[in-house]
C-alpha cells in the first residue's frame, strides 16, 4: 500500500467515524440522515481502496438512495417537530454510552490481541467478474435463499404499512369496476 | 428556524460534481478519464446522488415551495430509478461486463439500440427525469414559484443550473457508449463520433422539453411501476436469452 | 493500512451505532443506529476478504450483509409507518406493549 493509499485510508476512516458520531450529535434531522450517508460513502470508498470495485460502488449507491428516503421518514415521523425546537429524544443515555464504550474496548482488545494469520493477499484483477461467477456458480445457494426472503420482505412490508386494502378500493364485495383511490394513478385504473 | 445553508450549498454545488463524475467513465475514442471496472454501476451511483442533492436544495432553503419541489423530486425518483436500473442492466448483460469500454467493444457488429430499443427509451426517460427536465420538471415548476430553485439566486443559482444541464449532458454522453456503439463510425476519428452522437442525443432531449406535457409525480409513479419496470424486465429477459443462445 | 487498523475503525463504527440503537427513542433513529452497526460489519468483512481470504468468492458475504440491510430498512419503514398510524407517534417506548 502506497503512502497516498494510507493517507486516503486514514482520512476516510476519520470521516466515517466522525460523521457516524454526528448522526447522534446534531440537532437537525436532515443533517443527521445525511451524516449517515457520508459515513456510508466513506466506507464505500474504503472498499474501493480494498479493490472491491463493485461492492464499494453498490454500497454508495444503495446507501445514498436509502438516506434520501430515510430523511423523508425522519421528518414525517419524528413528531413534535424537532426541526423547530431541538430536543433530546434519548433514554438511558449514560448506560448506553457505557455499553458502547465497553463494546468498543472488548472489540479493540480482541482485534489487537488476536494473532491474525498472514493470509495471501486477495487478487486485484477481475474481482467483479469473480464475484459474478461466484454468485452464479459455487455460492449460488446464498442468492437463491436471499431471493425468497426479499419477496417475503416486500409482501410483509406492504401488508404492514398498507393504509387502504382492496376492500377499501373495490368495495365490500370487490365489485366496483374502478378502484376508488384518493389519488388516481397514471395508468388509468 | 434558520435556513440550513450548509446543506443548501452542498446540494447546489453537488449537482455539478455529480455530472462531472459521471462524465469520467465515458470513453471518448481511446481516452477514458477513469477506466473503471464497474463503470456502469458508478454512473448509476452518481445519478442516485442527484436524489440527495435536489432534495437538499429544496430542504436547505427553508422555504415551503422549495421543500414541496424537493418532495416532488423524491416521489418521481422512486418511479424512474428502478426502471432506469433495469435499462442499464441490458447492455451489461449483452457485453458480459460492467466496464464501459468493454460494452463499447461488444457493439462492434451491431449497436445495442437496434435490439434493445425498450431499454434505450427507458434509459432516456431516466436521464430526462434525473435532470429535472421537460416533462419531469415538476419539482422546478412555476406553479410552486420555481420549486427547488425558488430561493436560489446569484452564483448559487448559476451553479445549480449548470449542474442540472451538466447532468443532462452526462446522461446524453453516457447513452453513446451504452446503446449507440460508442465512437464507431466512418471517416471521422472515434472521439469526434462520440461527441457528434452525444450532441444528437442531447438535441433530442432538448427538443422533447416542450413537446410532452408535464408528468405529475403521483401519476408517473404508477406508470413507472406498472409499465416501465415490467417492460425493462422483459427487455432484460430477451437480452439474456439471446446471450445464452449466442 | 493493516488489518488491525481497518478492524479498529469498523469496531468504532459498530460501537457508535450500538450507542444509537440502544439510546434513541424514535424508531427511525434506532434504524440509523442499526445501519451504522452494519456499516462497521461491511467494512470489517471487506477488510477480512482483502487481507486474509485467498479466494475471490469471499465477497459474497458482503453482498449478503447488504441484502440484510435492505431487509432491515424495508421492515423498519413498514413498522414505523404502522406504529405511527396506530399510536400517533413512533417512539419505541409507546410500542412496548402488544395492546394499548
């Protein structure tokens, strides 16, 4: 690893941790959400430094998208409008802090005391191709399991958050010819 | 409650940065600024940044109209982004690579637009939409006093709109290696063909600006999910079947 | 850049996330804490692959973590919506009982 790589690594690491702290530090909901986005972008760039091109970029892509949506939920659900009056929305602050610090100390001790094996360095060429082949060949089971879980998530998410079901839209006997929606869709249903 | 000028400035300046970062993976002839292994995903990641930036401009200005514009863009974004992703997958499947240069090389015999017209149309819809352009410009609409840009003035306004045009240009430039055979063409050198095609695609986008009526986000959402996503998936299926039997 | 250094940063991210996940009262903020914890896990998994793994297929683990994150997010948003609709707020304290 070159000097530039080291400098970038440390800069990104500091940015990732500091913006992670900022998530629970700042008063503004928008700032908290986008601080988390910055933390994820920093980790995504870390992955790029570690030669995982596809995974690094996909982390940035997914997390920026998710935080854009998250900001909307924050503002929608925080209630009592903390955007206008900063307030503390925490419980057990001191205990949580102690637990977090103890966890970090334990993890750090484990990391520093474990005699890590000197593994062979990973290949730097064709990593994305290798990932694609692993997904479609030797590790296909992982994706096969993930896909029904994803479908189940979609169904569970929709059924939990559904505001108006089909009986609201099509009437009690489901015989309404056109759905009764407060906002009509563009396909003309 | 004061305006959040930090987030506001990040959003306004970020558009231009996202546009420039998109251009970096586009090959012009033999030159590519950033010949990245996963260039296609890189482009996609940069256009997701536009979500954040447009909303931040809307939020940071501390103005009701601007915020309504920001929400309109996010609602629209949910509808155009997934079809756009499915459209981007099609050339990647055909070229068996995420690298933009390899995708260009795979079109030496037949341009992808010939057998992926649906993906090209969906891609164009996505580009026009993430540039807050023409039929998808409701978040900059005059019915909400300029929407996201309501509070922008002076240099901030210049940079934001430069970024918006930049994103449109980047989208047009990226369509060339993706669907239009990159720099392939007769007589002229490759880079000039890339530029020429980019200008043509861009001209089509600019021409379309006033030709199609404004799409309301809540109506377009259903169009995106009910029409564009299935169409994109069918296109991908077709491409995959062709590639498997090749 | 050594494996220990990357893991220390990952551990710091994890601990900050843990603090948030325990201490925050609002469901969406709890989710942000969980995301931050998974952020640390992503970094650690990437580092393990790069420093230790002899074969490229180890990256699949990261993809599984990212998928787990999307599932967490989708269910979190759905539950936040439900709790907010039923209880009028999305504080975790108000959702401590099944019936109210």
